[in-house]
C-alpha cells in the first residue's frame, strides 16, 4: 500500500497495510491509525465521506 495511493477503503474492509488514514471527504477532519489485518472503522455520522485513504504508511518501503 503506497502513500497517497488514492484508493479509498470502506468501513469494514480489511486494512491492507498499517498506517494513518483520513476520511475521503476532503475536509481533513477525521484521522485514524489502522493496523494491517484489522478492519477499517465506521466514519463519524457527521462526515460526508464514504471511506478511508492512506495519509502516511507506518513502514514505508
């Protein structure tokens, strides 16, 4: 999973690589630290986004 890949992952999907993710609504207001193999959490009910995008990989290659 490369930094800034642009792919959005939906809540409930398996996290492909550990890192810091942000919601995809573009407001940069919701961040989450996710661990590879866990599931992405739901977005806040006030967020207009539909998924999570990688902001910074925990172990960039």
